[in-house]
């Protein structure tokens, strides 16, 4: 949308001095949400931004190894209203998903694909995987497909081009229906 704002990440801010920097990484998308946060969100330091600035924020955060999470709700007219750029050390949604298996997140419909001939098991992708789907063991990259949500962070981190994404579930996000997605990604 034309109307965009960036706010301080509430998860990073809640951690005080321990929270990651930069703080201004969560995007608010469209009206009436941008007007609302500009009028009432002074504690989150909102500022209106251009589409180019929004893309730049997402690209910088993705390059840093953070995950873009898109938020929408039925109560918000079934529209996307925010994009957060989540780090594992601060993000409550990532922590809830990984550590207590709360289904707060749904996958992208993609999964990681490793080219064994290009992979030298350097571990850069595993070190940035927010869902612990990749790990190095005995100088070998191991991949747990069940944990992968297809965020693509690993692709950007691989210096050898050994990691890509493959479409796993073309209907995962079309339409974006949380009632249908949660059962697909709940862990037992």
C-alpha cells in the first residue's frame, strides 16, 4: 500500500537494553492502521515511510538473518496489517513456536533444498536458521524438513549457493486461512 509506517519492534523494546538493534523494523501496512499508529502509538516511535524504505528495511533484516512474519487477522477485515522482522533472541512468536510449540506461525509453502555437491558444511545457514531445521553434525549438514517453515534465511546465508527453496505446498497460503494452516504445522 501507499500508506506505510515503521515502528519499534515491541519484542525488542520489551527486552530493554538486552533487546536487539535496530529497533525500528516492524512495518504497519495501509489504512486505517497507519493513521491509528501515527495518532496513538507514540511509545513505538512511529514514522511514515515510502515503499522503497519498507523494502530496504526488509532486505536489511533478511540479510542479517531475520525472518519476515506477516500478520493479519479476521478482525482486521482479513487483511495483512503488519510485517515484522523477527530475530530469535527477542521475538516472542519465534520463541513460543520453537520452545513451547505454540502454533503462532505458519509456513510459507516452501521447504529448504540442499545441493550436496555445492555444500561444504560451513554451517552459516545452520547458524541463522530460526527454526532449528539445519544443523552441523560430524562435519555434515543435517536438515529436518518437519521443522522448516520455508522462510528463506538459509538461502541468503549460504556462500556457495548450495541452499534453495522448493515449493512444498502450493496452497499453504492461498487463501491465507489460519484455521487451515495451523493443523498443517502443529508439532506433536
